[in-house]
C-alpha cells in the first residue's frame, strides 16, 4: 500500500482545475502559487484520508490531505473562473 501526499502536493502540473458541479463553474489556479500559500498554514486545515479498496475490502491506495474549500482558494490565490459550461456528450455507438 502506498501512503502518499495528495496530488496537490506532488503534481508537476502548472495549473489545477477544479469543477464545481453545483455552480457549474470551473476554477483554475496556478499550482505553485497555491502551494506557496498553503504550505505555511497547512496544519490549520483538517486532515482527511481517502483510499481505494478492492472487492474484498483490501486497501490498495491511501492518501492523506487537508480539507480546503474552493472558496478559500479563490480568496487566497489568483484564480481564473470559467462559467456557463455545458456538458457535451457524444453519442456512443
């Protein structure tokens, strides 16, 4: 079993994309900027764990992260907001 930090900490991506289905909004922010903001205050956020399990209940993958709402991210780092998104679904034959 791998015990790793969440993708927010180890991703090599330049940007992070978060889609809020309820508000139909895509929030885009620079991952390096967000990490620089987040790391000094990381322990102020609640720690949460999630895992992937097999059919027998055996845990294959466990990740530990901090619960940070997208609203806090939007107030703390530069973000791009994309609105009025529409789901495009292709006909599958």
